[in-house]
């Protein structure tokens, strides 16, 4: 039986998951591929800590270039994270004719074009299934399974940490800080959870999905993003009263030749399938013009799910290797740029519904002043909740609007917040419109 030899750079959580999958399901993998996948070398700065998997100490090294330079290694797996050094190792591997597998979402989102151009120059593969949604096979689905479809929309929950925090806030009524502490104690949040809670992690992943789905060379810097640190228990309660829940949503949608690409907390209707995605789970809702609505659901991170995705890439490349095939499918699905010209839609031109929570004095005429400003900016009110307290203090006034343009909403709120009857800055969340689900 032929053998495909693999070198691993980065022996952390995902690396240990990859090693575990290769070991536990070795016979299954061999039967499916028709070849053995052999882990020949592992590089990590720490080669002494117990990862919970057995490896021969002889395969361990602290020098990643030993792995890259090994002439017997066919595939380099990069799981170290970060961008600069990881990029150097991957480019060096490609120059030596080695295939590459990575789970590095930031690297693909920010430097994917250079990676893919280099891979084409040297005639090698670069696979990255584990970079988005952990063990959910969304990359392969978009690149191959849904390739006959013009993708109309993607709505996704792509960050398990944020989803866990919002689940705790919704079910238990706790504050954001309390829910974040719970996430840390359960191991769902890092000591520094900034990239998870500010939308950056989900934006990296959405950048990759947009490029795959639409053939548009999306740049990470151009994806609009907001985090969940401004979400309060009060807004979650109002969402429930209005028939919604709050989710950190990644949205990509083609509208009249323009692509929306945005990550932010959003009101999702309770009868939408994504409303039932809770805890640390991820889900990607994809709507194609022929297939209709589809949903991909599962654990978006973790040792075993991500390890599963890495090994699936190894198996794909191994199959190609033993058949003498390379680059059968372009990394981003499109063998050539789409004939239609697409552009990214500026955020201020977004048209959607809005949830607005005003803090206003509890006195007559307040509602008419606010609604007058909104009406003057072409914003129609769909529903109102006004919580009076029988006194003259500040009370919440909540409005759901019909679809309006972001630019008009922002301009109107600048004026509303200057009213002498408004005591705090208005809270805004976008309302995700209904889909065919």
C-alpha cells in the first residue's frame, strides 16, 4: 500500500485532534483513500507537554524548517496560527513542491491571494477546510457540492464563544460580563477573547465564504464588523417580546450586482432555523438558486471537530497524489473569474429592518418627537413598546422599523440623540429579514 507522508507544524489543540483522528481511524482512512497517511515529523516550540495522544518522541522537533526541508514529506500541515511566520513556512513548503493543509483562517482571509498564486506557480494544493466552522464541511460544500448553484445568500453563526455568551444571556438573564466569565470557566473563551467577541474571528471566516460563494476577491478589511459587547439583557428581553432572538450573525448576500458582507449582532426571527442554534455550536445557512435553502450545523471549534476537518483535507490530497492529479478544483472554486462584475455594497447603503431602543424622559410628546425625525428620514415604524413608570425619569422606548437605508437611520439617530428628552445614546441592532426557510 502506498504511503503519503505528512509533516505537522503546530502541535496544539487542533494538531492533537489531527493526530488522534489519524491514529484512531487509521484503518478506515486507509480503506477510503487506498493509501496510508503517515505522520513523519511534528514541530512545536513545546515538545514536552502531554497532548493526550501518543507520538514517537523521535518525530518531535522544535525546528519547523526541519519538517519543511524533509525530502520524504509530501504534505505540510500548518496549525501554528498567526500570520507572518506561518506564511514563511507555507511559502517555503510550496517552493519545495509540497502540498499544504492549514486551519489558519486569518492567514487565508488576509493573505489568501498570495498563497493561492504561489500554489499555482509551484503546481501544489492548498487546502483549508478547518479554517471555517471547525468540523462542518462548508468549504467543500461551497466549492463542490453546491457548485452548480448561484449562491443567493449566506447567513451564519461562525463563532462558538459569542454564541455561547448570547445563549447564557438569553436563558439566564445574566449580563455580558457574567456570561463571558462562564464562557472562560467552560473553556469556550480564551484569556483574551477580543477576536471572538468583537466580530473579528467571524469576519475572517466570512471573508473566505464570500470568496468561495461569489468568486469575489473579498478582503478582510472590507467586511463590516461589530461585536457583542454592547448587547444588554434588556435588549435580549425586548427581542423575545418582539418575537426575535439576538445572534452574532455573519451575512453575505448578492443584491443587484452588489455583495453585502457584514458581521454584527442581529435580531433573528424565533421561527428561523438559526434561532435554534445555541451554546457553542455553529451553523451556516446557504441559499442557492437551484438547491434552495440548506443548513450546515455542528461544532465550530475544538480538538476533534477541527482535527476531523484537517484529516479530511489530508485524505483529499492523498487521493490526488496516488492518482497523479493535482489542483483538480481551484482553491476558491472558480477556475476563472466570474463573467459578471460584482462589487462590495457600502454599509451605509444597506437596506434592512432596525431595532431602536431610546432612553427618553417619561413625559407627553416624546414619542411624537422621535417618530417625526424618523419619518422625515423615510423610516417607517412597524411596532413600538413604551415602558412608562408613572414618574418623570428615563424610560425605554423601543421601535422596530420597516426596511430602511442604513445611511438614513444613522442620520436620524444623530438628530434624535440631540433631543433634550433623550437621555442616552440610542441602541441600534439590525433585524435580519425573513428568508425562504
